[in-house]
């Protein structure tokens, strides 16, 4: 769809600077936006990205007024304005008649070696590679791509525009491309959902366990790279990137925009906080909580009983100093003797 900056200004209530008739066709990040797309900035740490962006227009917080580019919309809360605007660019899943679904299934059945069980829904422009199988009651929404020699279990949902590579195994009950958990509060503390416009991209030779959920990206894609092995009941949030040949055990939760490196091993019931980076060749032991970047390869364990956050920060500070305290005490004990 196309919208002018004048129309966008009416939707989000922004103060427009620049060409009101400038046409915008989509939303993207500051780093990846082109001249036909709009982006947003709400934090000073992204000033460098703003100065280098190719975006056709930018939604910008009022406290960053001095940085506003030639085409811009000045608002009180850029995150909230962005949340409202995303819904206008949201691509809806098409509704299809029984005859259209039957026609799509007939076309799929003509692909060499492809098997589709009863009760499946196939959307528009779905592409399925040779020798792939799809179990009962699966949903493949519009523009889904499934590579060759892949196996989809029963009751799997792959939502619009998601891509799955070759030789993948997707177990029963998996949902790929679900809406991410992104919300912004207004001045009245009411939540406004962000429409997630990115997709999920899954590489080759990936296996995904039963009832795992993988959210689509907010703007950019959620990425699962080649050779990744994911156990049952794992949740992967929006914009997560998981590197090649990483393995993740059951009931692990990975919050949004976390990047996990190659050949990592994540134990069961691990919780990983959002916006973190974990380097290559890291092992995280079961039931650990990862709440900071891991920049060095190795084996990590971390768990502390729940407590008031202010107390937890004090305990965490002391825990990191225990080895130094013990060394100092040993030196003092030796001096006393």
C-alpha cells in the first residue's frame, strides 16, 4: 500500500516537516530503510543510524528535534506513534473459498514426491519443494516457502511469508510466524500492540520440536540458521537470531532481539533476557538465567532465588566479588598466623 506523509501525520498526530505528498510504501529500520520507507527513532543511542539512514521519512521524538531530517514527523512518543502506524501496513492473511483451497491442494499434489494429508489449508502463492510431506490439519498461509525433503508434522501452522529450508523436520503443534509480543504504553498506561511486519526465516537441516513457537520479527526477520536443533516447548521471540548448529533444549524461553552464536548448547528451562548477544561455542547449563551479554566461549551457569529487584542487584554485585573477598580473607588470615 501507499500513504503520503500528510496521511501518516493525521494517523499519528505528528508535526510534519518536509514534503506532505511524499509517498511511503512500508516501514523499516533506520539501517535498512530505503527512500520509499519510513522509520522511527526514540532513543539517542540510535543517532548515528539516523544520520546515515536512507529512509524517505523518520518519526522522531520531540526531545531529538535538533536531529530531525528533511522529511520527518515530530511526536511526543515515537515508539507509540510507530506502534499505531504498523497496523496500517499489516498484510492480512487472505480468506479463501473451499474451491480455491482444493485447487491449491491439487497443484501441490502434482509436485514430485509431495504428500499432503487431509484437513490442510494452503494459502496463495505457497511454494513447496519436491519430496516434502505435510501432516494432517496443517496451515500454510500465503507466500510460505517450504524447501525440498522437509517433513511437517500434524497441526503445524506456518504463517504468511515465512520461509523454511530443505531437509527440515517440524514436529506436531509448532507455530511459526506468530505475532510477536511487542506493546507500547501511552500516557494513561494503556497498552498498544505493535503489528509485526517481519517474517521468520529458517535455514536448511533444522529440526523443531513439538509445540515450539517462533514469533515473526517486528520489522526485520527472526532467523534460525542452518543445522539448528530445537527441542519441544521452546519459545523464540521476535527478531531473535540463532546461529548455525546451535542446540536448544526443552522449555527454554528466548526474549526478543537476542542473538545467539554458532554451535551453542542451551540447556532445558533456560531463560534468556532480550537484546543480548551470546557469542559462538557457549554452553548454558539447565535452569540458568542469562541476563547479560556473553562475549567469551565457555560453560556458564547462573540462578539466584527470586527477590525484590533492588535486593537482587545488591546480591548480584556481591556474588561477582566473592572470589576477591575470599582471596583477601585468606591473605589476612595468613598474616594473623
